[in-house]
C-alpha cells in the first residue's frame, strides 16, 4: 500500500493526458445507462473517472486500497460539491454487503495481482457483489511481444508542473519471464537540482485473454465478451487494448 500512497502524490500529473482524453469514461457510463445503478468503481484512485461520473449525475461508489488516493478524491469532491460512498479496502479481501448493477475495474488495474491465488480471490469477490443480471467490466492492455523486447529501455519525457519542467522517466524490467511478471518503474527528476524528486515501482502481471477467460469462468461468469479498445467491435488479432463485459 505504501507505493500506492506515494503514487497519489504525482498520479494526476503523470497521467494528465489520459485524464483529459478519458477514452474509457463514455464506455463505463454507457454500461451504467444500460444496466442501471448503483455502480462501483474498483481502484478508483484519485477519482479520474469517479468524479466525472458523479458530476454527470451517476450514482457510483468507489473502492481503493490507498487512503492518500481516497483523500485526493475527497478534495476533488469538495471542490465540485459532490459526494458518494468510498471504501478503503483491498479487493482481495473485499467486504461489501450491498450489491451493484455495474462493477467496473478500469485502467489496467488488474495487472497488479501477480499470483493466480490473488487473481481468483479478486474475480470471486467481484462476482459476489454484482446484482443478478448485473455486469462486471474491465479494460486491460493486450500483451505485446515487441514491448516486452523493449524491457530495460528508458523512456524520458519533459512535463511542466507548477512552473517547473520536470523530467519523467519510466521503464520496465523482467522480474520473472516464466511467471510473466515484470517491474514497472517511475521517477521524476528536478532538472534544476538534478535530484530525484519522486520514485515508485510496481510489480505487475501480464494477463493474456485466455487466462482472463479462465478467471471469469472460475468465478461463475458464463456470458462474457472481449472488445477492441472501447468500441463495439470484437477483439481483433492486432488489438492493443481490450475491454471486457461479463454478465452475471
């Protein structure tokens, strides 16, 4: 959890382009329109989607493991004069008594679970809190062999924040090829002092379509569809990102 708390300090800054574009926002709102409310966003973070859903009048609650992430969300709630139910919980130990019409897990967040045991716990817990005829939806990148070949390659970008142009560096390295687990590193350097302003890393799992299908089936989902990106087209051989809708 410490890494997620550290992540909260710079999350919006590092993901500003995704926050402004939000290609997933309409995808999940369409599900709420179709299947009803209330909805529950897993790993809601600093409220990237949740705040927009609430501003648009949707009845959506949020879950995150990090208290600092949720505090950042609450600050946005105060500015926008909105509020909703927030849970600080580990999704592997999800303890929510009510059920939801739509449960969604955006932004590749499933990759944070690196063992089959934890992955099964997550999917099983999600299944339990979905209303009959409700849906579970998530999006995740399609494993890319070319990108894996670039592990170890440093990517440097310049980004401005509060009048200072920082250097943002990211890279990945294998932790276990056989287990398909890798480390994702992030750090921010202040060019004026050349000192590391902030750094954090995460251990992530590569999750191909077949493994996701097995996890869905094991949890009890028998009706599910894989889509290309966030549109109505089915997943293609050359898709880079997939969204999944599973009906209970």
